[in-house]
C-alpha cells in the first residue's frame, strides 16, 4: 500500500456508513503527499503523517506510551499484538493511534497498526469492518485497483466479539508500470473488536505480494491480539 493509504481511507472511513469515499489515493503503498479533504470524524489510518486529517481518532486518554515491534502496544486503542515483521518501524500518524511500516517497494509499504472508531458509530461489527475494508481497497492502492473480499467472519479476539475481513487488492497494471512497482497484488486484513466499553478498536495489516510469505502468519498475529 502507499504510505499514506490508511490516512485517507480512514478519513473516508470516518464517514463510515454515512457516505462512501470518493477520494482516490495514489496507491496503498504510497505514503507521501496525500491530499484531499478530510472526513469527519477521522478513523485510524495506516499512513503516516502525510495525508489529510481533520481530527484524531477518539479513544480513552492514557499516560502510557505506544510501543513498537516486536510486540506492539497501543494504549489508546487498548490493544497489544505481535508485529507481522519484527523490523516494522513506528510512524507518526494523525489518524491511527499506532502505525507501523516498512518500505518494500518504490514508495510502497508493508503496514500494520491500530486505532479506535469514534463512539456512536452505527452498524454491526461486520458492517463496520466491511465498510472500512471496501473504503481502503478503493482509495489506497493506486489508480483504479480491483478487489475481492476473500472472507468475512465473526470471531472472538481475546474473548471479545470481533469481525475479521480479508481482501485481495489487484493493482492496475498501468499504475504498476508507471510507478515502476514490483508489487501487483496485496492482501488487507481488518479486524473490528468490541472492547465492551462503548468503543470499537480496529487492527489492520496490509501485505504486498512481494512479501507474500507473511500472509500465512496473519492468523497467528490475530490470535496474539490482547484487549485491555
């Protein structure tokens, strides 16, 4: 995904079930220079500070400090989880409460992170997670990507109700060529978790096909998530 991908998507996501996103990002792996109007309220984003943001994700205030890999700790989202790759680095983000990434292609990033949905969102965990996934797949992986929802399942994460969506995004071949990318596909996982206090936490990981060996590790990472 483009480095800024989740920031914009989350802005779109903020509108969540109210309106669909129309802003298109230059690519999921693209992190730099995202522009465009922010949506209210902002949702966590996988992209660093590049990209529009009108507000930060709402979440419980905490004096604790977020911690990066190999074991990520996100006090604001109330989540702790293993990193999909131990060499992910912490990024600054105006939308995600914790964002981790590693460049694996030209301005294209392997990413993982978490955040908190603003309170009062309408919709089931399934609806929220599928909306987030669809918004990101449409807006954060370059020009005119296509996507397929591979799975969408209710589950429990650390004993809490949750819903996990897996999506495969296929980049537009013309975009791949003009951007000089080796990446052609990417898999995105979104988990929305009911924390039981009126707030829903969100975890994501997005993995390009050039590091597809990590796809098989995602179930174990999801199992590693603890909720506080």
